[in-house]
C-alpha cells in the first residue's frame, strides 16, 4: 500500500516555464488536496477535489490549475512559473474530508523558480 | 476567517523535559482540532484530533492535547520528551468559511530534542 505518491521530489524552474506536479493515491479516497508551505508559514490550501470530475479553489489558487479525471490522480499544473511560487508542495487525501478525519500526505515537492 | 497561531517557532529541549506547544485559533464556533507531525524525512501524519467529548485527548507516542474553549486553545503536551520526538508540529483547525472540508494550519513549531 503506497498511500499518497508525489513526483517529482525536487524541481528547479525558470520564470515563465510550466510544469505539472503529479499526485496519486491508492486508497480509493474521495477527497484530494494540494497545499503549499512557505518558510515560517502554515500550509495553505491551493485546490481540492471531492471526487472525480469535481474541483474547487482553496485559499491561494492563483497561478495554478488542477484536474481530477480519476479517483486516483490529482495533478497540479503551474502554467507560467513565478518566483512567488517557490515553495514546498504537499498533496493529501482523505476518505471523508479533511475536517472529519485525518489527512494522508505525500512526501512533498520542493520547487524553486529562478 | 479562521486563523491559527503557534507562537513558538522553534523549541529546544533536553531529553526527559516536559513539553507544551501552544495553539490558539480565532473562530469561536464549533471546530474540529488536529495536531499533525512531520518527522525528519517523513510524511506529515496525524498525531491526535478532537471533535467533541472529553477535552483532554490522547494521541500516539504519549502525546496529549487539551481543548480549552474559553481560551480558544488546543495545546499539545508530553510529560517527558525523547530524542525521537524531534520534528515539526502543526496545529490545524476547521475553517468556518466556505467549504466545511477546509482546514487552517498554523505555521508550525520545530521541536529539537537534545540527547
């Protein structure tokens, strides 16, 4: 049972480049989330999904896009990378929702935009 | 909007010392409360949670937390820390704004336990 798998673990982008952060879970969870963590700050919710085909914005969605074509996958897309997007990104999932039960987190992606 | 404050950014203790990490939140309505922990090189994982009932909750590895509604607090405690408790600890509280499925996280407290 792999849980939540994120790739890549590290990435350096140039300003204006695009990339996709991959997230896969094998627990058949309905809810999936993308958070970012900046130094000295808490985790901020970027986007979340309550099931395949359904996504919604979180607290800091600007500059990002998501899709949820399957229950397992929830990729995060950065279209035009900016230095402000330098952060650690965490994907997470849960069966019933983050407020009702625990979240399962991936190992994180360290992204630097230079 | 909900806000969560963890006033201690970095705590350094010797083994066997007692631990208390503060967590305060702003929204006064019904909330669910969580402590998550990230050990070095590992994923964030749930330490304990409070939804209702006894305000003193016990979690894994000897940790406990007390919910004090009048103080909007959910402090994490452990009577005697070990070197293996070195980690970053995050308090999280349900947000009343928008979807009920959102959590608001504190900025985290880095705990270093010296052997």
